[in-house]
């Protein structure tokens, strides 16, 4: 019997990243895929994770299925800018 997919099984993510995401209500790779890297990062920061670009880049690369260093710098910069905008927005709640 196979186990359910875990966040730590994705490229770039380990137990610490998994714990930060779980604390933010993101428990599975499907949750991460549904939310996207920027929203997952925003939720992790809002739930107490340290604000660190490497977490954001790791999430984005995990969704792409590649090592974060293989993501072009232009994309990393664009994702960082999206995250800065998302973090500057007032706190949102589900459904509103």
C-alpha cells in the first residue's frame, strides 16, 4: 500500500518547509498546486513562517518539479514581485 503524497516529497521541500506549510493549512501537494506558490507563501508568512525568498522560490520550483536553481532568474524575480504585492494586500479570508 502506498502512502499519500507528502509535501516533503516534492523537489526543494523538506520537513521544515512541510511543517511551515502544514501550519498554514496546506497539507498536501494538491493543496499547494491549487493555491500556487505565491498564495502558499503568503499563507505561510501570515501563520508565522519567517519571510524568506528561498521558501518562495522553493515552492515555485516544487510546483514546476525542478530544482530551484534551474528556474530562470527572470521568473524568480517575477514570483518575488508577485509575493511582495500579495503580502502588501490587507489580510483576506476564505470566501471574501
